[in-house]
């Protein structure tokens, strides 16, 4: 075991570098719902990019000189978009509108409501544990976001969604990147499933009159 500790300690001091963390698109496809159909009607959605902190720092001394840059915006936004498409009959992603213009925007688009997914945060961590011949990177990730749905006459739904993931990868300091990638992917999937299930089972979104949806644009 001492050999593994010394090897990782030498790497931590002498070979500092950055290892990009790949973030895959991870939408929810298996959504547990009390309903067999999607939420009907035409809906608008705005999705705020997540706060990631940019670069993930190592917890502890071993491999502490190594950085793990994280860019998750594209994967997160696409994961949310695809998850919403698996829940709603029609979803059109639009730029965020000022609150005082929401009702006008909804009526112009012939939409039943505006879905907002915002205040998202990704909190990943990685620690290196020495082994007899090779070390292990242990990664954990937590994710959270707020989802609200507003109709022309006000708030229809609001909730917090979250997810968690863990993963390990054997190797030297660069093993932190695949461990973090897997942990973040699991956390994102967990949060997307929470998002999909909460919205799909929200009876107040299914019980709306469909009069506005009849004027929704076709494409």
C-alpha cells in the first residue's frame, strides 16, 4: 500500500495538469407516471444554464494539484429539453421573457403555460484513495433546480427537483475525469427523472381547458 501512496504523492507534486470532464446528454426516458399519455396541449419552456463553478478541485492532498474543468451547459440544456418532450405533447423552447410579458407571450403562442427550469446547480466532488499498486478516484455529484409552470392567469405548479450520483475509477490522477463524468451523468439522469415524474403527475397541468392549445402553431 505504501508504494501506491508514494506514487500518488509524487504525481500530486510533480505532474499538475488539467483533465476535462465530459458531460453526456442524459434525458429521462423511463418516467414513472400515473398516466399513460403525455400532458396535452402546446407549452413554452425556458431553461437556465446550471451553475457549475467552472473547475472541480480535488478534496484532500493526493492529486490536489490537478484540476478538472467542467462545461456542462450544452448537455444540461439538451437533457432538460428532451425530458420535457417526453412529458408534454408539444414543447417550444423560447428565450426567457420578463414576468410582466408572460401572459401576452402565452396568448400569442397559443400556449397553455410557460415552464421555467432555473436556479440549477451542479456540485461535484472527487477524492483519491491510494491502493496497493494503483489508486482509486471516488466522485460524487449533487444536482438541483427549481421548476415552475405559469399560465396566463398565474402560477400553476412549482417544485424543487434534485439528483445524486456516485462513481469510481481506478488509475492515477487522470482517473478523476471518468469518475466525475459518470457521477455527474448519474446525478443528471436522477434529476431529469425527478423533473419528468413531478411534471407528468401534476394533475393541475392536465386538467386545464384546452382552448388555447387549439391555436398553437403547427410545424
